[in-house]
C-alpha cells in the first residue's frame, strides 16, 4: 500500500477516535447532570452547600416570573415543643445542626450533607433545596446575608422562632450557623405556593383557585400574621417579607407563612433592597418601617388574589407608584372599570359573590393606604376579614357609583 493510502487511513482513524471521544464526553456530562445533586461541604467553603445557584423556581410555571424561594413544601402538623435539649451546653457549637423542635426526627449535619438534593429555586436571600433524609423530605434554605446580629443573638432569635406554633405558620425545624452563611431547615410542602396556584398555567384538569378557596387563604394569612405580632411584639415587621411566593398551601389549601421573622437578623443593606417591608411607601417616604408595614404587604397579596395580576411591587427595588398594583386598581375604579379589576378565573363568583369581592377590595385598598396614619392596623384588618359576610352586603354593591374618592386620600373608598 502506498504511503498516501496509509496517511488517509491514519487520518480516518484519528477522526473516528476524536468523534468517539467527544460523544463519550457528552454522554458522561449529560449523565452527571441528570443525577441528583448531593449536599457537600467544600474544603475551601466549609459549611456551604456546594451547588450552583439558579435564578429559577421549578415549582412555579408562572405567567410572569415570581421572585422568591419557598415553593413546593410538604406540611407536617406541628405541636408545641421545648428547645432545652437543643440548646444545652455545647449544643450551639460551631458546625452543628441545631434543632429547635422536639417533634421531628433528628438527624445530624453529615446526614444532611450526604442526602441527595433537588434545587427548588433561588430568590431574594438565597437558594432553596429539597433533601430527603431518613425517608422524610425537608427544605434547606441557604442564606448569605444574615450577619446583622452577633452569634449568640442569632441563636436566641432562632430559638424564639422555633417556639412559634400556629396552623398558618410553617415551623422552623432546625438551623445551622456559620458566620459566612446560615442554613434554615423546615418541612417540605408539596402543594406549592400561592404564587404558583395564582400564576401557573390552568386548564380544565387543573383549574385556578375559586373564590371560596381564596377567601379561606386570605383569612388564614390574617390569622398567621396576627399570631406573629402577638408572639414577636418587639419586632416592627414581624413577617417582613410577605408575598405570594412566601405563602405555601397544604393539602387542604390552608396557607402556611414562610420566611417570617428574619428582618432582625438580615443584613440591613440586603434587607433594604430585597425584603418586601423595605419596598413599602413609608420606607420610601420616611426611611423607616412601622407596625403597619406588613399590613401594606398583606394588602398587595389580597389585591393579587382578587385581580390575578402579578404585582410589579415584588420586582422593584424600592416603592414605585408607577409599578404599584394598588395604584392600578385605583385607576381602574376612577375610570369606572371596576368589573374589569377582578380575575376572570373567579368565574361566576364575580356575580354570585360580588358583595364579598367588593368588601374585600375595600379592605385591601385600606391596607395599601400610603398614609400610615390612615392605614388600618392588623387587628382591624383581621377583624374585618373575619366578619366578612356576603349576606350582609347589597346585591348592587359592585356598581361603579359605589366607589367614591376621599378628598384627603390617594386611595378610593368603596361604599358598601
């Protein structure tokens, strides 16, 4: 065989070999990407979950992107517990997983790190992962911006949160402390968040939330907030980061508040740019939050549930009147377009429950009053929501003529 023939054969062999090598590399990469990730401690970043943060939330197939983590956890009914065992001498040593409840099966940090993990999403303060440990599913939230207080004060605040027990709060189960970052562990709720139910793709098999369910959720949120303010009297914004992606729904569609009580330990710089409390009108106007700040956030959530619109308030860094759901509702009422405010997915309820809808719209706008002195306080809001009764309202309460302006307020008062 001639030398040119041998050269051609050699070239062909090399090309085939390179092609096979490339195909093998692609196969290995795809195989690794499809395997569940593991929680690991890196040598250079001990205490960190070695996963690439992703700005996504696989549990929200939303019409618009929802900023936040916390979708898709499973609820486990909790009972009151003591934290004495978790905080006895040596219990708060560096590198240990600290439990704040006695009604959960215990596991240690190594169990957590060895568990397979599924990325749920990445949001304002960090990333969220689902891990299965000892046949139980838990959620691990990784926070990088929680150095506003010292170590002992942080431990004390976590113990305080661990003592909270209410049907409308997702309980904190355990936490891990490291100066650079913190891990907070809670139960997994697989029914998703309020945001996913409101903004996900709906069809005949998976319809949107009906009005009775939305009213139940609103009442549950109000009860959970009332409990928080009773239990954390020294915290100005007892929740501090209330939005629809931080409201989970259990199998009975009962709301469970998450990411509450973190404002005292969050770094102020990050809190000012990320937390809902710092996106309130009063913070934009006066540079401070108040006991009524969570009421404003609650009002935005109620309007989101009534209108079905994703609030731009969640996406802005500061309060922006041009990107304010309450301002849009007020403009619609001013233009005599009140019927167009309500979510079309409410269906016939827009007629059969119009009295309740209008009353709730009035409550929501009162919550969103920019003048803090004129805004309802939480006790008033909770009482009005509990007392809401369609039978007490007139059938023609949805006439545009019943929406009247207050000469001293930017917001609209609804005559019912």
